[in-house]
């Protein structure tokens, strides 16, 4: 008899992959080492950069067009 398991499936799309790569290469840590950290900060500079990258990629809701078609 198979036991019932609750499975949660999430679609992470490209943002999840990019976030995973950022974590794997240690980009946040590298940025924090270069810039430095202040204990008064709510979020670190590395977290800000990671957020900016993911936000920038998430804002693309349509395929990019050649610049000649934009103007």
C-alpha cells in the first residue's frame, strides 16, 4: 500500500534558476566582502544587487525587440 504524500510543485521559471546560480557562485558574499557590511543595515548590499538582478529579469513580460522596432 502506498502512503499518501503531500507534494507541492512550484514553477520557478528562469528567476529561480538565476537565483540559484547567484547563490552557487556566492555573488552576495563577494559583494558584501568588497563593499563591507554595517550591522545597522536591514539588508546587505549583496542582497540588494541580487534583488535588482531578479527584479530586472522579472520585469520583461514580452520578447525583446530590435531597437529599430522600438522607435
